[in-house]
C-alpha cells in the first residue's frame, strides 16, 4: 500500500491503471456474451483486483458488471443483450485508491451459426464417417470381409443351445441407462440377434428393464426378432418386463430372478454402474454361463472377473455386425477399424516427434 | 412403410442432434432443449404408464398362476399402490390433503423414502464388499502369466495405499502411483478410443439406416 501511494503521488493514477481495454463479441456462442480484455497494470501484484464497468450506447452512466483478481486480464460479461452497443472500462483497485482505464471500443454481442472451435471434431467425424461409408458401399460388392474372432460372441450360439438343452431360460439385462445412451442401443441390437436365436431354439427369454422407454423398445425388438425367426406365436409378452428405475432395487430384483429361475445363460449388455459386480457374482454363483458387454470402463474388471466372456468397449458396438454377419454392418466395422488405424498412426507419429524433441543433440526439431 | 417412417424420423432427428453440437445459435439450441426437456418427458410419462402396467401384469399373472413365491407379489402390488397414493395425495413431508400421521407415527412419502428406500438401497450397496472379496479371490488366483501380473500389480497398489507399509518401503507408493497413472491409464485410453469410434460408427449406422437391430431386425 505504501508503494502504491508513493507511485500514485509521483506518477499519478494513470501509471497504475490498466491499458488497452478491448471488447469483442465472445466467439462461438449463442450470443449475450462480450469478452473484455486489457493489458495488466504495471503494478498488478500490488492490487486487490480489477472492477469491470459497462456502459450502453446513449447511456450517461456505467454500471459495474464484474470483478476479477490480480493477474487476470480478461472478463466475460454474460449479461449483455444482443444487438446493443456496449463499451467497457476497467478500474484497478487497491486498498487506498482506484485507477480507471480509458473506455474501450463499442461492441455488440451476437449469436453464431457455427462453432469454429469444433472444426477439428467435424473434420475427424467426416473422415471417419467417410471411411465407414466407403467400406459399407464396398461391402455390397465384397462379401468375404474378414472379422477377427470374438470369443464372447462366438459363444452366444453355444450358450443359447446350452439353455435349451438344460430347459432353463436365458436372462438378458440391457444395462442401466436410458435409450439415449448409444450403449443401450447397441444392447438392443445384440438383444435382437440373441432373441432370434432363442426363438429358433424354442428356449425361454427373460428381459428385466430399469427404464420404461428401454422396456418398450426391448419388447418390440424381441417381438420383431421372434417374427423374423418365423416363431411369432412363441413370443411371450411377459418375458420382457419393467422392474424399477432404482439402481439397487433393480439389482436385488435381478438377483432374485437369477436365484429363483436359475437361468443357464446371463447376458449383461449395455452400461452398468456399481451393481455390475452384484449381478455378475450372483450369476456366477448360480453356475450360469455369463457373457457381458459394456463400455463402462470402471466396471470392466468386475465383469472380466465374474463372467465367462466379456466384450470390452468397442466390441459391444461390433457385436450386432458379428452376430448378424450382415455385409453392410461388417463393412462399417471395417471402416471403423481403419479409423482406429489412423488414430494409432497419428499417436505413434506424434509420440516419436515428442520423443525426438527431448534429444536436442539430434537437432531434428 | 412400417420400417421407413421410423427410419426417416431417426434420420431427421439424428442429423438435427448432431447439428446442435455445432450450432450455438439460440434458434437451434431452443428447439433442442424443447425436445430434451418437454418431448422426452412426455414420452417418458407415457412409457412409465406402460412400465407400471407391465409390472402389474407380471405380478398379477404370478398370483393368478400361483407361481413360486406368489404371495410376495401381493406385497409388491400393495406397496406400489400405497406409496403412489401417499405420494400423490399426502404431499411431500405430509402437507397434502391425505393425513399421513397417526399419533407420532409418520408415513409421508419423505419418511417412507428416507426410512425404507434409502436403507434398502444401502443394504444392497454394502453387499458389494462381500462380492468384491469373493471376486478378488477368483481374480487373484495365479493360473497363468496374465493372472500373475494382475496379482502382482494389485498387491503393489494395495500395499502402496497402506500407510504402515509405505513407511517401511517409501518407494512403494510411487510404484503404485506409476502403475495407476501409466499402464492403467494407457489401457483405459486405448479402450476409450475404441468406445468413441464405436459410438460414432453405431450412431452413423443408425442415422443412415444401415443398423436396424433396434427395430427388431436387419432385414
């Protein structure tokens, strides 16, 4: 405080005030925001912070819109109205006095129609989308696309057959998330293939649901699968049912079904939370063959431990293509793999560049 | 037509959903919010009716056919209706038209939730400790090289988190931290890349109508 008083006495308050205050429309937003930037005061470390004032065009006085601490040289005014011209003033504040800046330029906020900061996402999505579409188109002509063996999916036929032989049902749990989650949609795709096989084998299917929308979709999926298998009469509407949207109440109900009905095969497909281990361990204790498919990375170790087969991450999304052997889906899978190859290539290249920069003696970069 | 109309709806809404990620303009964002807040809620409300109908039908059938443990279905149905009635007419904390107090005994929806639903959920959650012990026993049996590596890594991480061991072996917490931040994170990121690509590919396949499993078949 003592230093600031001396400085202001000899040089005047202008020496302490922030300079070059500049206001502009905040980019890539829906409007209503103006970004104010300034050059820090030469004595920034001795200040309490900066107060930001706004004045609309034609207004006589300015209003305080915000305060930021020392070391900060920008402020986002989120209370601006679109189409009105504003100018800003920044005041350096200390215990003993205030030093005002000049007013900034006039500017106005507006809504944008495209978020340019997401351009890289667009390019990457277009590249991957292009690859997927290219291979999908190619798959129409080439029908011999190779897909590596996925043990968990190869075991589906065997698992359904086992249930039929034992005269026991197959349990399918389509995860704990709603229909807006892509993992649940992938689970529905697997359910469709599994239900078709079950219909062919005349086995019994049990599909408990945690979400009423998923329940409605699952029922239609199973019904259509039975029809596709030529066994619409074998479909039991009561085999697909809603239980509750409470996580642990659902886990308790499914555990009860596993203990009472003793399914020969359990499928856990979709997104799971902490109940994954409760479900998988109970299933293991009943001696069922268990196939899990999830993109919940945190739950993968539990499923790997307690289930016979676990489809990890992307395998969940590849399952319907693998099970149906539909050329178009296999083509999309191939495109997806090329996308992964590109990512791997970029990662290796960037890692090498990063590594080379650590050896200045090489003088490559 | 039965397949085509849902595919057209999915295409339009899927493309629109992708565009809302790129267009910050309020015109587009407001429509998106309307879909998410209002339309989805309406769909959810209708599907909830179907859900409750499903659970009732399931248990009434159980009672009708006298299946195993059928008396418990009465417990469920009575609990369902009693809770719904108390919730609808008793109000939260018993401020509705339906009296939810008999002497000092309270049975308003908040009391039911806090004293029945929460402890029951906590009970199920606490079972995890026992399930984890049995799962660990199975996972840590050194049957092959992979299990052996898992066992060693888990042993180091567990010991590294124990203060007395860390005092005896000061380097152990750093090794434990390295296992978690380097090989573990690398594996998680690898899986993450696959998941992201899978989500993108699945979304694209559904929007373009290549993937039709969710409609009940690929044909």
